[in-house]
C-alpha cells in the first residue's frame, strides 16, 4: 500500500484517483510508451499505455492526485524525440484490479 494511503472498511484505498490521457503529436515510433512506463513505475502508478490507430497514445493511470499531476507534467513533455502537441486528461473511476503498469496492444 502506498505511504499515507487511507483504507476503507472494505480494504480499498479511498484517496486513489484515476485518469485517462490521450496524447497527440509525434508520439509513436519515438519510445514514448516505454518512457511513460518508466516514469509511471518510478512514481508508483498502476495502469497501461497503448498506441492508438490515429497516431495518438492513450494511457490510464491510477494513484494519488499529486503523483498523477507529476505524471501529466511528464506526458506534456515526453521523451526528447517526441513532439507533444496535445494532452487531453479525463477523470475516470479507479480500477482496484489493476496491478503494475504495462503496454497494451
């Protein structure tokens, strides 16, 4: 359990937030997904990242709000070879079944 997490009577973490983020620009073929995984794992987030057919990258991330804010700040920059043009963030319901941070195909 993350440091400082509060647990409900049913054992779930009550202060977890979740977001989906769609990133547009030159974000495929530049190592963006693998950079996302590295940063997400360093931050202790759970979720996934995947390339979308339209050339964007989509990610689902779950964790504490301040950490999610750090994650989104990274997504706005991406790795050096990426050229991020748009970052659309949407809150979603947390998914307690998620474990780790993976690439989805």
